[in-house]
C-alpha cells in the first residue's frame, strides 16, 4: 500500500467542512457511562500510555509554549461566517496541504495536523513515516521519526493489543479518530504561528472480546507552526487533557457497530 494524493491515510470519503473558532455543533458528543470499573481502569491505563508516548516523542525539541494566560490580550473565538480564504485543494500522503499564508490557513493546518497526529496511522511504521514527512518541518523529521519509533515500540503496541505493524488481531478493529471542535490562534507572524486545537475523539479496539473497548476522549493540542516551502508545517507540539464536558448516559454501541462506523464514515478535511 502506498500513499497517493487521492487516497486518505486510513479512510476514504473525506469531506471538506468549515472550521469555526467556536462550537459549531450545537452540543458536544458525550462519553458513554460504563458500569464496569474494570473496563474504566483499562481505558484510563490506555489513555495514560498514549499520552506518555506522545509526550516522549515530542520531548527534547528545545521549545516551549506560552499559554494564552501569559498574554495581555486574550484571544477571542472567531466568527463562524465564511472567511473568504480559499480552502486547500490538494493532499499529500492523504493529509491536506497547500494552506493559505494567513492566520486562517495556519488554523486550518493545525486542525488537520492534529487529526493526523492522533490517528491510527501513527501506530503503523510505514504511515508514521509519511505523517512525519508531510506534517513536520524538514529539520525536525529525522529526529522525530526516531522518537516516534521508540515511543510506538513493539512493547507499547503489544500493551494496547496490536502487533508490531500496528494491526489489531483478526476479528478486531483498532479505532483512533479525532474531531477538532475549535481552534485558537495565540501567536502569529508571517513565518510562525501558534495554534491550540480543542479536540474530541474515539479510540480503542472494537471486538467482542476486546479488553480495550472503544471510548471517547477530550484534549487540547498546541502546535507551533513554521512557514516552509510555501506551506505551514509543524515545528513542535504538545498535548493536555480537556476541557471535557460532564459524561453523558448514552447507550454504548456494540463492537460491530463501532467497527462499521469507522469503515463507513469518512473523515473530514478542515478549512476556515
């Protein structure tokens, strides 16, 4: 399997949508209440492992990110009206590219890169290399490839029920799908930008006897971007938990329903 400009990195049927700065969905997806404390402990353990792996991969880049609270002027949510900025029309290795050289282009880039960095592809050695090549600035690619490979080692993959190639056992489907809720631009110049992306997502292994059931998560990813060779690329990134809504009482879907949903519903291409 090889990447092409016309093929998504895990799913097909990608759809372009507008990415407003606020919450366009009229209510956030809710977590599923689970009666089994054992399942909850398992899910929490996997979340800790995933966050630790991302933190390890991003450690040692020598950069630091200031929060919005360190600045005198707090950024405000952007309006949801059409921006007039032309959205991206190309993809490389399944990831959108060719973002506008403007603050809105930086936000669009950050949202799309957040989706790629927390996708199931990052667990697969081949696609991991393609994600790094497309998403990061050239001078960070070699070092990050090595760090990602160490973070997503055979031992780590085994701990979440996957083989060395990031594949789930027969009869199971590994799920990792992220949906940006909104973006916040905290710093911008012609050559650099800092964007926070508030996300929700689903992850876990769908299967009748899975010990790592699919659950939801809320987190915020901060991406330091650099304008390089006519496009926005990631210089560094970090991730923290929340903000998360109060858990809801939705009835959990079956493993088969979750697996089919991932196969049948394509991901989004985000553009302001």
